[in-house]
C-alpha cells in the first residue's frame, strides 16, 4: 500500500477524474428524500483499491446515505456511483461488498459458528467450505474457541468481532463499516481498532470505508479522512494521514497525531 506524501495538503474534493485503478467512483451524487430532505448534494469522490477511508461529519450529513447507495439499498436522485465498474446492486450480488453495522445484528438463537456461516449458507456454498471459511475468519478475529457459543454469552466487543467475521467470510473487495465501535467502551474500542487494522493489513486488496463521529478514531485508522458538511452533505475536505502502517498505540501519543486531529477538527468547523 502506498503511503501519502508527508506534505499532502488539506484539499477540497470536487469533480475528480476516474482512473483505471479507481475502485469506487461518485460523480455529482445527490439524494433527496420524498419528504424533501436533501441528504446529499453533488458528492464527487474516487476511491482507490486498498484505501482505508474514514468519513466524519455532523449527524444527518449523509454519511450513511452514501453507504446505502453504495450497497444498492437506495438509489441516487442525481449523479452516478460505480462500484468496480458496475452497479452497486450487481456488485452486492457478486458478494463483493460486505457491511458491518453499529448493532451487531446477530441471530440470538444461532451459535457464533452458524451466524458467521450465514452468508455462505444463503449462497449455497458447500458445507465443508463453509466450515473451513468460518474457522479461518474466527481465527482472524480471535474467536475460534467460541464457535459453539450463543451471542448472549458474549461481551459487546466479542459480538462485534463475530459481526466482522461474518462480513469477512465472503472475502469482500469492499468492507463498509457504519460506526461499528460506537456503542463500545473506550478500552474495547481501541483494542478493536488495532485488530481491524491488523485484519486489513493481512488483505491489502480489501478496501475499507468507515463511518465514525470520533475524530481520534478516524485519524488513527485511516489513510485519509473525508470531512463532510452539515446537510445537504458534501465532501468539504480530504485530510491525508501520512503515517505508515502498521500503527500501534504509540501513534496516539505523538505530536503528529495531535496535529492531524486538529486539522480534521478545523475542517469540520470551517
């Protein structure tokens, strides 16, 4: 993965030109709901393969709306959004997109193993393959010893790990995460941030888009932070995070980390 230049400036994002390596392309993307609410207005953004982008902005600025359009669950009122050169709906059919919500959305009556296998089961994948892949992803999130456990027996952080494992079992090209750590305590949250980066580093072809209201989290995790305006949502600035991976807890204590947090906060204010 290529790290950004150390002197990369804060820059406004407008009308980017798609390149052959563009993974996701948004051009003048707009969304107006039937009640007249303008959620998004002329969003322009190109996302390259292997990026880890965090989206920050005030509540109601359209962050989740972008994700809904990207998964084909909602249609834009204007503009276009292409995923891997095709439509979001087609990309989702091919299991190239996976989604992790703030709520773990686990089936309470099913074991960890059954919850994780569900995407492959729905696709009719061979049972031996389901088993092998479930073991792979649960090992990845450190829960292989909990395969036969029910969700009610797990902590909040463990439930989120299961949700992440379920998303990873299809080997998605694009992982969308909508405030997945928002309901967790700070210690668990920081632990899962490190684990998520480790998972992403093991599969550098996977692109991660991550919504958060936590500026510190956005700077720690991402290659770039996309700062959005209040409704109608637009991308006001892109703050590059020119810090190499892997990252560890010491990054949070550096002057560079504080400077980048300040830069994102300034972009949010202005």
